[in-house]
C-alpha cells in the first residue's frame, strides 16, 4: 500500500470526477489519501468528503497565500475545527515569499497560530515554504522552544541545510513529483540523505504531475511514479519505499490509524 500524504481533491482538475480519481488511485494501490485545505470556506467540503470515504482524511488550515484574507482564523478556530474525527492534521500553513500574495508579517502570524493549534491538539503541522527558508526555520525553532509539536515539510524543494534543520526539529519530509524533473538534481541528492523513518511521498495533485505524466493534471494514482523514482534514487525496491513511507504516515498522522 501507498499513501498520498498531500492532495487537493476539491481543486479544479480533480473535483469534476472525484469517484473516478479515487477509483483509479485505489486500483494503483493507494490506500489512504490526505485531503488538504487551504481556505476556511473549503473546510466543510474537505471534511465532508472524508466523512463519505473511509480512506480519505482531512486537514484544516490556511495557506500562506490566504493569510491576508483570513485574519480571524486564529488558534481557537483551528482547534475547534480539528476536533472532527476525520481531521488528522493542521495546515497547510507556512511562508511563501516567492509570490508574496499576503504580507509577510501576516503570513508569520498565521503560521504561529497554526503551530499553537498543533501544540494544543497534538496534531501534526503541514508546512509550505518557498523562498523563505531562513524565516521558516527561525519560526519553527522559536515555537519549538515554547513546547513540542511535530509535522512535515510538504512538497520539499528546499536546501540540504534546511532539510537537516527540519530533521533536527523532528519533522518529516515529503517528496512530490518535482523530484522526477530533470532540473531537480539538487533535490535528488538531498532525497538520498533523508532517514528512512522520516520520508513521505505525495502528489500535491492536481499540481506537479511526475514524469512520465508531465503535462497532465496530477492525481493521487501518480504517487506510484514518484515513489518508484525515489526508491531507485535511494537504492531501494519500490516495495521497501512503499512500506516505509506508509508506516511513517501512520506514525506522524496517528489519528488516521
């Protein structure tokens, strides 16, 4: 079995045929799906699908792009929404200085509110970081000093140094189809160094379809291609990688067991 640890089943490109998307993924051996929210108005839909499908789980969170439009989503609101039995994580949240769709100060405030919700609920944090390694690492460290929490750096594309920082803080690292791109040589080298017990795989579908599906809307079934590529990079069999990443998913997202 494989787990797609990060997908957006309610996004255009997947939402038009969710039953078909899930059926194709299940036929490919995908046994669990973590459906990620990025805006408050998505929460009912994301959680609702998890209620309907036994193998689909949900998160509640505000993407850094949306921080400016969600000033009222604080720790208390996140904690309340996370009480649902199928909500197994908080996020995605974090910092995105590549697009800067929200002011950086507001991104940071929202990021800290999500971390506080993780401490309060015991649920893991799903972190998005782009062109913001220094501030992401600083906030993760500062917040860890206030009390322990855990999480995952999703769709990892950052530096080896940031990977080492995340691992030092107890985080997991999730690899998307980007690792299969010809331009991803540095990422491929980093993937070889991630400890076996900290590695996850994801699609981030409908984005970032891996080779050999480039140019198509990505869907959870394609996580098999990413897993096979990562296994080959690391000198493992696909079965070994699948077993390890699945065990890691359930260890991190223990509420999904």
